[in-house]
C-alpha cells in the first residue's frame, strides 16, 4: 500500500467521523468556541451544511487518492 492510499483511507475515515459528529452533536464538541462562532455566523443549519460539505470534500479527495 502506498502513501497516497493511506492518506485516502484516513480522509475517508475523517469524513465519516465529521458526519457522525454532525449528526449526533455531542455537547462536549458542539459547545466549543469555534463551533459556536460558526453557529453565530452561519446559523445552526448553515453550520451543519458547512460540516457536511467539508466531509464530502474530504471523502471525495480520499476516494480520488485511493483510485489514483
């Protein structure tokens, strides 16, 4: 397994983790100042969408690196 494939797998795992945390919204993470700032600027739905987009990009890059 080459380095790109390993990075791809890590990005896919990261994307899954971001989606899971966005769906469950654990209080310890969702109360962090950075996420509260996102909620202030983007709203609650906007923050969720932002994290889903980040997860989709990370997942897509991960798949690309694995297939390359």
